[in-house]
């Protein structure tokens, strides 16, 4: 991921932006009057299509049959996880075997493999050709980066079918992570409308007039949008614990605390991120908080960017366990929000002023299950 995706992600961003703009009317409609919509249900398509484009390339992401397997597979996968959450560890495989959702999920995975395995084999054959016989790939995607990295691993080569399965699981995780964060951001747009016009003004001044609007330089210069995203993340962390690990052998910490084998641990980055002891007005939403904090010099500019991490806000992890996909989330969320802000308004229903609470399931925070109002903006 670090070697291939992060270094080449920029070249895919123009088509990812195009994908988001194409799918928006299908998801949110074109009505200029307020209508109800459910963010959790309807933004799934946007997240899935954007990630499909990065993971599997534009050709496959436009294939209706593949798209059906991708959407249904993701929904059945997480539906099955939720369905099996109450079963004991030993009985989960048996329950999944006889579950109707489990059967649907296996069928969707089999259908996806029929598209994905030939694509992976083509990439492997391309990598195995002599250098002079290799042909340039017009469209690079995550599957190609995966196979390139896999060819460098001389210690173990998993069968193509197993690699395909792993790619799909990582893809499902990426879609849900983007879906959750997009929903959180949209609820915040509806709750704090006073930030909408300053964000749109920055889009007009920096994105709309740029020669390369989707370049990392342009996206990185949008400090208000970056700050607003980070504040939304701070107030709506992805999970209770970060950096969860299991002790594989007895360990004694420097303070004398002994951890036996099998203990699971993590650090409570989500609680620290909103603790007034570390943040002024820590329980309050201040959309441009991090724009001001970034004025403290080069280190502050890095630490308080969306992908930056400090001990007081380590939602992407720290050190060697720093999330390798943070840049992917940064750019895709920015492009999705730019598309949404340019073309849609959002509002809490019934004149409500207070943001509804998030839902925590299995230590993961999900957006409110309720509905919002949306309308297409008039140019």
C-alpha cells in the first residue's frame, strides 16, 4: 500500500471525482425542494463506486454485473457479521454455513471471483514477462498494485483465489470506512450550516480555478475543508479503541504491569480526542479549529492536518502502526465532500437544531440511523 497506492493514487483522482459526480444524481436526486433521504442507506452507493474505481479500475467498475456483486457482497458481508455477533466463536462457522445471508454472500463472492481472478492472472503474467516485453497499463488500480507487491514477496505466495478473497475483504472494509465517515460529515453539514458558505468559498477560490483541481497540491491547500473534516473526525471517532493488539507471549511493561498471554489491549484515542483536558472546548464542534492550530509552524502544519497524528488525537494510530490508508481516506473524502458541497444543501428535519447521537456497536461508532433533508442547489 505504501509503495504503490500512496505514490500513484494522484493519477486516479480525476476519474474518481468524475465517478462521484456521475452517481450523485442517482443517489440524491435533482429536486430543488427539500426531500428526505437516509444517509446510511443512500451514501453507500457513492462510497462503493468511488472505491470500486480505485480498487478495480474504471472498466470493471462500469460493468453492471460486477457492480451488483460488489454492492450486494459488501452489504451481505457486514449483515452477516452483525447476524453472527451473538453466536459463540466455535459455532459461527456453522451458523454462517446455514444462514441465508451467508449463502447469498458466498454466491456474490463466487460471482466477483469470476471477474477478478482473470484480471489478477493477467497482471501476474504481465509482471513475469521480461522487461522489454512488458506493455504499459493504461489504467492502474489497487489489484495491479497488489499483484506487483505480491510478486516481490518470495517467502510465501498465496493462491490467486485466496488473494482475491483478501482483496474483496479489504475492499469491503474500505467502502464501509468511507461510508461511515461520509455519513458523519453530512450530518455535521446539516447540523452546522454556518460552515457551508466558507467551505464553498474555499472551493471556488482554490479548487474551481486550479489547472489540476484533483492534484494533491490543490487538495492539500484547502485548509478550511481539511480542518472541518478533522474536527468532524475528532467529534465522531471511528471506534472506542485504536491500535488494538493481542498479547502473544507474557509481557511486563516498564511500570511493572504484567500482561499475560491472550490479553487484548488498545488505547482510548477516541476519549482523549474530545477530552477538555487536552482540547479547549473539547466537547464542542469548532470546524476551523485545526486551521488555526496549523499556524503554529511546520510541525503543527503536519500534526494538525487531516492525516496528522498526535498523542492527543491518534485516531489513525501512531509511529510504525500509523494507518497506511490514511491518504486514500483523505483524498476520497475531500473529493466526495467537494461534490456534495457544490451541488447539494443538507438540513436536519423538523427544524431540529441538535445533531442526533451516533450508535456504537461492537466498539465501532456508526452514524445516526435517522433521515436528513436534501435539495439540489440552484446555480
